[in-house]
C-alpha cells in the first residue's frame, strides 16, 4: 500500500495538510488569547474575598451572640432586683 492509497480515503493530501495547518493556527491563536484570563482572575479573587467575608461573619456572629447573652443576663438580673423592691 503506497501513500497515494492511504490518502485516497481521506481526500487530497494537499487539502488535508492545509486543513491540519488551519487547525493548528486556530489552536495556537486560542492558546495565545488572554482576553478571558482577567475575568477568571477576578472571579477567583471574588471567591476568596467572599469566603473571607463569610468566615469572618461566622466568627463575629458567635462573638456577638456571647455579648448579647451577657447583656440579656445583666438585664434579667436588673429587672429581677427591681421587681423585688
């Protein structure tokens, strides 16, 4: 089987080579394109900042719960002592 027979099933060898070169050029252009990289980077930064905010809100929420419980205990004690007067 010579090379002519191998390419007979696919078409003209010159045309196949030209199509392959076109695919390679398009792939190289897509690999060199950096237009979407800024959006991806901003998305990652946004995700990290959001994670930090959610984590901080959880910690602050726990601290505030303790503070309000202490205020509630002081208020209950004060109203109990006023009620006994």
